C-alpha cells in the first residue's frame, strides 16, 4: 500500500527536478542555441 501511494509522488518529484535542471540549462545555453537555430533558418531560407 505504501509503494502504491509513493509512486505518483516519485514521478512528481522527478518531474520537478527535471524541470529545475532544464531551467538552469536553458538559462546558460539557450541564447547560443537560439543564435545557432536562427542562423540555420536563415541558411535554409537562402539568405
């Protein structure tokens, strides 16, 4: 019974930890990745 009750909370806690890590990653690396994606889009459009 205790395992069934703690299973959803483990999913929620893992999801929250993943969200925090993704937020930290995006704060550091999102500007460089956005510049790279923008350059790739311009290259694909032929400019």
